[in-house]
């Protein structure tokens, strides 16, 4: 049975700021989760010019070697090395599509369609779904000021930050107190439609629930940090982000190939500090 779940994530920033902030956050999280034993491998980054739904944008292909974060029950089906996750993403902001596959589960499909709008989560059909799809869809609004303590939230291991007490020094936004989504300005929402199909007898439903829960935890962690790190990326341009992505690719490849067990000191340096060191 195909599961369709729409996550709505409200953010206290403009859409233009979000495009910059999210890219910066993804790069920094990848850097913090990559060492000589496991991490993120960027295979390709290139522009694409024609797509029926997205138009033109930026294509990225990655492989996630994150064996230590895989649930123990899933490791029982195969060696952890066989559970690498392949991700292809077509981003044409404010829309994008991400397709995630695992070679071990070749019959399974996970697609994430994203639409970003300048509202507070009130668009009831941002993806233009059919009546049948709407009937099957489940909606959840994610509050980035909330904290989750499920398995996947712990496995992601994102730095802890209390957004109900955090205030940005550069923008003076925050803290995010009760009811903030109805009163903050600027505001925007990213609508993420997750479609998961795992047609595996005896395992499919459990696998679907597991993967969707993992995506939810990742969405929450990533967007919490996007706001928590606003003073690091605020004021950057798209051109600066693209150059940082290029340098980040080099940094990740260098780290994955490095012998030994050195890890990046992500808690003491900003991503910009790390990339300046690579470029020097």
C-alpha cells in the first residue's frame, strides 16, 4: 500500500532567505556527519534546463554511507555496507523533487515533492493533488520549536538548541513562543509531500513507517538548525552558496578518503571557517 504524507514546515523567514539558509544548513549537516568511516558522497552537481513540472534548476546526486544510523532490525537483512542510500534531487526553487533509493530494496520507491509558499501553512492543496490522492494523504504540521525524542531524532544527532529561548542577533527574530506561526513576520512554509511504496510481503508496512518517520525527523532537525544558524548564513547570496557547495564537495571527498579516524570539529567552527581552510 502506497503511503502519502504531507509535512508542512513553517519558517520565520522570507522565501529568498530560506533558499539560502536551507542550502547552507544541508552543507553544514553533511560536513558534521562525514568522517573517514562514513558520511555523504556527492557524485554530481549540475544545472538542468528542461523539466515538464519544474522548469530549469540544479541537479544533485549523492550517496549516503551512514551505516551506524541504521536500525538494528534492518541490519539483519544484509550487511550495513549494502544499505547505502542513493539520492537524486532536482531543485528549481520554489519547487523540487527528490528520489531516494536503496539498492538492497530495489522494489521500493521514496519520492519527496516540495513546494514553498509565502504563507503560514494554510494552503490546503499546494501540490495540486487529485481527489483520490487527497483522500489518501495524511497532513502533519511540524513546529520547529518542538523537540522530538524518537529513535530517528537521536540517530541524526543534530546539535540541541532551544528555539523557545533563541534570539537571532543579526535579525532579532525569536524566540519562538507558543502561537508563533500565526504571528511571525516574515513567514513561509515548505510543503513536503512524501510518497512511499515498499511492496515487500511481510515487511513493507514496517519499512514504510520507518522511512517516513526518518524523513520527518530529518525535516525537523534540518529546519530547526536552519533557524538556529541564521546568524551564520544571513546576508549570503545564491552565488556564494554555489561556490560553497563546490568547496563542500571537495571537503567531503577528502574526508571520506582520509585514513584514520579524525573528525571535523563542527561544534567549534562555522561551515564558512571549514571551507576557507579547504580553499587556502
